[in-house]
C-alpha cells in the first residue's frame, strides 16, 4: 500500500508538471498571468490589474505569488500546485475511503484530467472537500474559513456553502421537505440565477453563461446511478452521522441541480462540487456490499463506465493534444 501511494503520487505529479502547457487549454494564459504576478509587489497582488487572464480571486493570486519568490518558472508553480492538490486528495482518501487504491484510480479518471488546466476551480473543489471534517464535527468557524479560502480561489465555491447547514438538519422529514422545496425553487428560477450570478455578480464567469456548450442529461444520469446504488446498498446507513450522511446529501444536491440545469450552459462546471465525489461515494457503496462477487462486479462495471466517460466523453476533447 505505501509503495503504491508514493509511486502513484510521484507519477501523477510528474504528468501534471512536466508537459507541454501549450497542448492544453488555458495554461498559456495562466503562464502569462504568472509572469505578471512575479513582477508585482506583494501588496498589489490581490487586486492589481492583470491583463493576460481574468483572475480576480485574491487567494489564487497569492497562491501564485508565493512560489515566485523561489522561481519565475511557471513549471515550478505547477509543481507546487500539484503537490498541494495531490496531498489534499490523498489525505481525504486516506481519511474517508475504505478502498484507497480504487479511490485513487477514480480520481485519476475523474477530476485529475480536467484539473490539469481548470486549476482555480479544482483548487477550490479540493478545499471544499477538505472542509468535510469541519462539517461533520460541527466546527462552523473553521468551515467558514475554509469556504472563504475556497471562494478566494474560485468564486463558484459559493454553491457548496449550504452543505454544512443541510448536514445538521437532523429531522429527516424536514430535510426531505428542504430538498423538495429546493428542487422546485431551482427548477423555476435556475435560468435567472445563472444569468444573474454569472453576468451581474461574478462577471468574469459570464463566459460560462454565454457559452454555446449546453449541459446534457449525461451528468444527471451518472449521478442518478451513483445515488441509486448508494441508497440501495447502504439502506438506512445513509443517515448515519459522518461521511455517510454527508455524501448522501451531496449526491442529492448534485442530482437536483443537474436535473434542473439540463440545457443550461454552466451547469456541469458549477455543480462539480457535488458531482465529483465518486472517488469517495463509490468506495463507500462497495464497503456495504456483503457478497464479494457482487462487490467485484460493481467495482469493475463502474470503472468501465467511468473510463468510457473519461476517454470518450466531451471533456477529453480538451486533452487530445496533450504532450508530455
């Protein structure tokens, strides 16, 4: 196990650092933005003007500035970013997964690929996942600090804010009513919310709203499958305090928003805080499958499905030109 952890960490770090940044989207602009930040005085970094890329989040700017004191090389920043990102995910997996190796495989064919170039949002997602212990332990102050940090990396992290409060609704009937009301509200006002948030409040995300790429039903279908098997095998254990309950609420919210957001441009990007938990939810489901043969069939089936979506889904189009 220890050998696999060290080896996989090293290999995943190498493949996200030592590659041609011009072979994937966005990183060319990030490199130019990094050059500008390197030449800025620290006090100007959080809110100073950067011409090469829209990057208003002060936290991510500071994250870029810190490595610049050691090197102006953009690959060094990617190296530092990669260590933080991988360490964070490995720590979460070791804490909450019953099948560590399988979780790392799911991470590889899940968030890892997109995180190579969608670097701000995936750092924000990591911070949200790392806030899970504070949600479970009812540490509101530390949770709020983590959410502020995530928001400072990518403003879409705001969508994950309700998790803490929903988790601590102990009455099941009230929680179900909240889910139903939320689903109705989101269904009726989804278009308005996306346009208002994307165009009026967080104007730098207007490209999400105005994009020609619309969200189809694939995401909703996948999370429906995950949620169905999660409930089917865990049964009443979905309500257990801790990661079981938190993952259940996360999957429910992901399904609601994905169903209501079919046909809207930014849905898949905005809901990744809820839909990218398969590296935890699938292993957790497996841990409640008593029959070894069924467990193995379930694991292989999901791995095949996830691999197909990874390498033949629309998201892989952005990595077809990847060069190491």
